C-alpha cells in the first residue's frame, strides 16, 4: 500500500491549528535525535509518525536485554544489533514520507558541529551528562534550538533551550539551569528507572519539537519542567539567561566533555582497556587478576571473578588475597572507581585498579 500524505496525516491535518500548512512545515523540517534508547527511540518514531521530513539518528550502542522494558521499539530479535540501524529500519517501514539516516558512532566535540549543521532542531535522547552539555554548548554556538530531556528514577526533566525570541535574543540554555556539570548523578543503568516516566518525558520532548516547527502553542522556554511520576507532582523552574553565548564559546574551547568524575580520578589507580586486554591474553598474568564487576547484568567481553553491586559494595566484607591485582569494572568507569576508592581506603597497600572508561571503552 502506498498511502498519500492526506491519508496518513488526516487526523493531524484535521486540527485547525495544524491544517495542511502546519503539516507542510513538519514535512520541511529536519531533526537530529542523539541517543536511540529509552528517550530517543520513541522520540524518533513519534516525530516520523507526525510527518517530520528528515530525521538523523546518532547512537553507537547496541540493543541489550536490559533495554527492552523501556525501549519498546526494539525486540528480542534485535539484541546485539545497532540501535540506530534497527530504529532507522523500523521508521522506514511506517513513515514513507520521512527520510531517515543514522550515524553509528558517538557524538563528540570533533563531530558535533558537522552533525548539527544541517538540521533545524537538536533533540537530546541521551543518558550522558557530558553529551548533554556538549549538545547544549554546540547549539548555543550555532544558534540551534535544543530540546532537552533527562531522567532520574521516577523524575523527568524537560525544557526547550536556545530558541530565537521576538526581541532577537535567544532563550535560556542548559547552563542557565545547571551551570556546572555534576559528577555524582547516576544514569538509569545505575539508579534504575520506571518505563512509564521514560515514555512520558519522550512524548513531551516530541510535543516541544512539534510546537517549535508549527509555531502552535507555547514551548517550554526559559523554564525547566520537573515531573514526579509517583506523586503526579509538577514543578516549573523559571530560568534567566546568565550564561551567554560568548562565555559558552570560551567553555567549548577548553572543555573535554568527559564525565566530570573521571577528570578527578587518581591516574595511578587506572588500567586502560588495552592494558587489561593484554594481561587477560597472557595466561600467567591473567591468573593474578581478580576482576570484580560492580553493576549487575553488564554485557562483559571477559569473565569476572565476582559481581558486587556498588550499592552493596562493602570493603570490610571482601576476602582479600594480597598476591592479586584487583580490577574494578562497570559500564563507564565511574562506579568502579568508587569501589576502587573504598578498597584502597581499607587496604592502602593492596593493588587495586579501575578500568578506565569502563566496558564502554573496551573494544
């Protein structure tokens, strides 16, 4: 079946506020969705279903079994496959008037301007604070609207940043809400999340994009919406522009956009992925390693000796073999560093190392 646009978008066009003119605006719009997980996957699908003409997806990750409870556009058959590629294929099957492409690698300081240059709006579907700040700062520098979404357990955060206003100034950005990147906020893998709040925040971000494109309604500019799913409570935090473009341009020049916690880690307590790989390949050396995973259900490229979740990691209760080198591992190298600190505090002379960058760096 080859539907027409009028058939596919009939219910939306029927809205007097949208009509054929608004629908054409959606068709002419281009959106970059960064992250194809809990937020990014429904964002991309709903935007395509609404009639957005061009969507570019960015995600370097693959589908994992632990994703499926909230990343509902993936199936059991997709496990191990590229999220961006699977999502792109799904969208092509149901959105014939949307051109969808994807980039199967991380967005970084080196490629961010290239990726945002040819789109109208940038949407944040990530769970990485450094990436959120990278997107925000790049959007401020390049005058791109930035639709922000974030999750913490039962709480969701939504805002639309850096929108050109009637007085020719731009609305507030992420640094007006949170000037500095925090180093102690866990992502959903570490803290957990309820799937319903993920869907709620994703569709709110979609709603912001549709308002920006069609010019209908009032976007969440100069404010941050915070919603708690358990209590059905909402808070809107008003924001004022304090961190302006010239300051952000200076920040961009010196900021590396890596986790702030990593920047403060003791370099003497680190082991690189390359070094660990070499040591594991050597039978004699590998026997001297005691590898401990500090998060459950990690997709590990090697065997670990034990798993102790960081929430229950007690150095007092761990039987120590002083002849061994202890290697702490997690997804990104943050919780494993916390475990490293705890062991070193209890056993200062014990050789304890943190896998730098976590499993994500182990290729």
